[in-house]
C-alpha cells in the first residue's frame, strides 16, 4: 500500500520546495543558517533548522543534524575535519555559541550550509519519502491514515506534497513517544488522525487539522517553555501550504 504514493516532485519543484522551507525557517537570510534561538536548548542549522545536541544531551525532540552530515558525506561533500571527528555540537550553551560567531569552526559550518542548500532539500525530501514508503509504520499499515496521506499528497500539486514534506520536517512524524506533551503528540500522524475521513478539500482540511494540533501542543506544553510566543508564526507557516497564500 505504501508504494503507491504519488506524485513525485521534479527537480524544479524540489528547488521550489527548498526555497519555501528556507523562507519558512530562515526568512531566506544566510545569517540564519547557523542559529540558536532564545528559549531553546540547542542550535538549529541549515535551511531546515536541523537540531544539533551536545554529547550526552537529552531532549524530547528528534535530532536531525548528524543525520544530515552523514547524508552530505555520502553525497561526496567535503566535511570539515572537526565535524567528521565528532557529530556532537561543541558549544555548552547559547552564550558560548553566540560568542563564537566569527570563529573558524563557525565560519566553516556556515560555509558548508550555504553551499549545500539543494542537498539539504534533497535530505528533507528523502526523510519524507522514507516515511511514506516504510511498510512498518501507521502511514502504511492504517488504511485510513494512508488514504488521507494520499489525498493530501495529490492535492493541488505541488502544494499537497509541500505541506506533507514541510510538516514532517517542521514538527516531526508523530511516531516518537518522546515527542509528546501530556501524552499527546503534534506530528504528521496526529494531524492526519484528526482530519475527516472523507474530504472535499484535503489540503484545507490538513491545514485546519494542523492548526488544531499545534494549538493543542501549546496548551499542553510545560509553562516554562512559553510556547504561546511561537503559535502565531506556526499558524502563518501552515497558511503557506495553500496556493492562495503565496504565488
């Protein structure tokens, strides 16, 4: 059942997708490719703000930057030696990270991320493709979930696939038990579960469902995370999934 997910994005559409993600995460600003946002416990890197943890650090969110590094190496990209030796980030806190903004390691990291934007997009697409075709997860084993996934994927091409790929990258698959607040997740699986089974406008229903799921996440989040400050931006991002929101 998982193998019938269509359509496949062509190269021009993949570039378009990467531009959308870069706009969503970084407002298309190169200086944002290497960032550590206030209120977070880790840096966020690249066009997709891939998460990078210190050695031994634990957090509820799925780490993605070391996997990106492996992908780049497999694609033949020359990785700075210090990144080859240890895939853990070296800065103990945000203050140290900001103080190092002009140091050699930071310059090398920024250069790597500026030069590999297309490959970063390909990595994001691959992550979704692997999810959509893995026969061992609910996206394949549940006929209802797979049907909704298919309906969104084929809606208003390429926006439907953009919505799915970006949301998986943005808020995860929803299958990790660590990505829960008060027992409730906020990933793609939860969005699809909340969508109506029969839909005349799957893309709009996906956006509406995602808005509900993210609002629920904020309500369930620990008070010290102050996630309400991010909700308006998240909701704006969801609106870019609709063709009328952005030419």
